[in-house]
């Protein structure tokens, strides 16, 4: 056990005894996400570095403070990648913050979500104990897959110390097509294509234009280009577009768009075949229709009601009032599970209190 981890253990035990809230913080690039942070700053960037990486095994293990850009550069040297394309939202992003936020990028619909790539984690719990899950096949008494449970928990269950992730080879060939079509037509096309053997790795519709990315073997990509039609986007422009979408630096996501009075950015998760939203505001559709970004001044109740009617849930992603509930309200049984998990890992409630939901 390193001296740093021992210091952290003592700090957590002292905070737990005193009832002092701790705000776990890495690079701070996702501090906007979730409800407003509370507690004393607990900077965890000091625990950094790649622990093990064997390209032939397609697994990498890194300490949580490792810069995400540094890790991805290492993988790229072996033509490998984090296939879920996690957004950085800034140069200081860490792999621990990436896992804690649980966010996936444009390739998610084709490759899977971040949680699907988490093989194991090491965490510091609210009692000051270091626990390892996944690699040593440890589970709690309820049988939860704890490694994946940590993904998206926003630091409410413990301090992530180390994480093991599955990695994949980069595709041999990629190409992007641009096609003009309406929102309804785009949703229908994407669902039709999703059921066919096409190498679709990302999609994005906005303002009457659908962009689709094809990734895989050269022959498969060439065949799909002919089959789908549309205009082939230049490689540099395509790379810039998907990077901008992943990092939310395109005009649709620009900060200026949220400076308008009362405008918020909503992240709506719905069935891919769900009908058009028919809500006021501007929209961008990803993940084959399953992710709808909405920039709107509409009331939260109206957005959540419409999203629920379509079989989905709505998250206030940027802007708006973060002192209220940001994530979609949970049914009572699910909230009970959340509370029991919080108590099991953090009995005194010192880690990022209220970041997910009030009282958690």
C-alpha cells in the first residue's frame, strides 16, 4: 500500500467519524454533470500511471488519476482504442473521472457502453478500506457486478483507485456519409439499417442532415458506401465532425447556445424507434435514434413527461437549476436499492453527497 493511499484512508476515516462531506475531484472536466457538488475538495489526481498493458491481451489497467489523453495515446501506439469513445470535455480528464461519469461517445450504439468494458476496479470505500472487484471475482452479498456498478456512480460509492478496461483494435477503414432527410425519415432509416449487416459505427442527425460513419474491413466499408448512397465526407472533415460531436464542441453544443435565457441541454434516452419528440427547441439525434439531445427552454416537467411517454428517461445535462433533481426521477423500489447500495459502501454518506439524487 502506497503512502498516498494510506493518507487517503486516514482522511476518509476522519471524515466518516466527523460526518464531513468529501467532494471527490479529478481533472474537473465533468464537474458540470449531475447535481451541484458539495463537500471539501478531495483531489485524487496524484494516484496516476498505467499499471499493466499487454496489447495482445486487449486489456489495460491504470490508476484513476491517469490522464485520459495519455492512456488513449498509449493505446493508439498499438492501433487500439477505448471503443466506447469516452468524451474528455477538457485536457485534464482522467480515466477515473471517465468511469465515474459513465459517459460514452458516438461509437456506443455499435460497440457498447463504458460499463460493458469495465473488467475490474479497485476502490476506497467510506470505511477507509481498499476493495478490489472484478479481477479477483469479489462481489457483495447481493451478488451485484460491482465493477460495472461503479461506472456512472459519480463518486457516490467510493474513490476509484484503479480500473481495468477491455480495449479493441482500431478499424482498418472508416468513411462518413452525409444525407439530407427529415427527422422522421432519419429515425426510420437508422432503424432499418440497424437490422442489416452494415458496418455502422456512429450516426448523427440535426438540421435536416444525417451523417453516418462506417467502420470495419475495407471491402465492407466500400460496399456500404455504394449501398447507402449520399455524399462522402472528406476524411479530415469527418474526423473533425465526430471529434466535435464526442467532445460537444460543435455549434449545437456551444456554450453560446446555453447563454440564451432559460436554455438548457437535455440528454434523452429513448427506444431507437421512438417517434419524433415534438418538443420546442433544437435537436440532435445519435446512437441510431436512441439518444436525443434537446436544447430547449421548455419546462423540465414537460420534457420528462414526453420522454417517459416515449418509453425513455431525461437528464438535465448542461444549464438549468442543478440544486434540484437533474436525473430522471426513480420509482420507489429503485430508489430503495440506490439507498441500500450507498449505505453498504459509504455508511456515513461522506462521498459526493447528493450528486446523483438528493439524500444519496
